[in-house]
């Protein structure tokens, strides 16, 4: 456990040393005794120990590892500073994924899908006001509930017998259709296959990808008044089997980080830290503990 904490700290310090933009965050302030590198480290370390909230991580560090962080400030100060570190977590995610691309054996197939991050549900969804710049209210017909949430759109690389590795992550409001998000992401994938569900089925979009050499593969969409037996079920089953690993990836990230539940988030900055911070934890696990 001590070795893991040291490795995380060195990883974060390397990120700050190689990303000058993170150093500029402190140019207007006195350099604190408790550094941003230490703060990012205890966030990641706490999650790896199974503590999904900053309160739990803070208490664990204060009681078990205080001699390693002698200048640890109050929880309120830690939480306030954490909300300013979303860019650090976003850059950490990018750095880890680039490292993974060099180290791991990847296929040419890509998968894309989205997963919701929920801030409020049911009656609370109507009165929720947190992060209104990016979050909004949508209705889930399958559960007959209103949700106040955002969407994480993830484009990932398929790996043989392993979880897919994210390549591109994009955050939108929950009401943003997956197809619109795909167009906004402006993916430049080259010659490969991109597997997606029926929400991404669009002849115009497929033609645009074809011009770039990317085969957009979606299940056969049943046309209006078309008998079910006339649809190509074998193709749909194949596409579904190819994109199933991304569902496994989402379930794994939710289990390991609790990313889908953001009821304690109280600001837009806090929401971005919640999303990218937990994705950084997932990337650490994928890269160093596959």
C-alpha cells in the first residue's frame, strides 16, 4: 500500500512537471505547503482504497497517513481547492491513455456509447439547480422517472479478452442525442470499424465516416410498418456482440469509482472534478492494474 501511494505521487508529480499549464494555476497565489500534487494523489489513493467521496478519502488520510501529509489542511480547504483541479484530472486522463496506447496490445476496432451521471432523480430532478450550464432534466421511459444529469460519451478501442480502453471522452447535457454528440466529437479515426447502437444509425453520418475510411456499424433499424422477420437479425446480433464490451466497461467504472452517482456535487467545477477525477482513477486501474 505504501508503494502504491509513492507510485501515485510520482505519477502526479511527473504530470505537473511535463504540463506547464498546471503550474500557471498557482502563479497568482502563494505556493501552499500542502501542494496540488498531494491533493490529487490523496484523491486517487482514496478511490483505490474504496473511498468514493472526498470526505471518506480525507478521513482515511488524516487517520492512517497523516505523517505522510503533515501539512494537510482542513476538509473544507481541501474540498474548496479540489474543485479547481478539473484540468489536472483531464490532463491526467489524457496522459494515462497515451501511455496505454504505447504499452498495450490494441485492435483496430472502436466502440462508442454513452453513460449518464446522475445529480438528482424523481421529485428532486425538478428543483435541481447544480451545474445548469451543462446538466439538464430528462425522462427515462424504462424506469418511468425524471432525472437531472449529464452524459459521458466514450469512444474506446476494443481489446481482445480485456475491457476496452477509452480514447475520447466528451461531456454533454443529458438531453443531447448520442448522434449529435458523435458529430460534435468530430472523430478522426482513419481506417477502422466503429461499432455503435441504433441511436447512431444515420445514413448521412455513415457516408461521412465512409469518406474517411471508417466503417460505422450499427444494428439494423426497423423501418416503419416493416415486419420484424424482415430485419437482418444476424447482423444486429453481430454488432451487439462487438459493442457489448463497452457496456462491461461502464459497469466496471461505476463499480470501481461510483461515477454514475453525483448527488453530493454542488457546483459545475465539482461536477467536472467528479467526472474526470473518477475517470482518472479508472485509467490508473486500466493502465497499471489491468
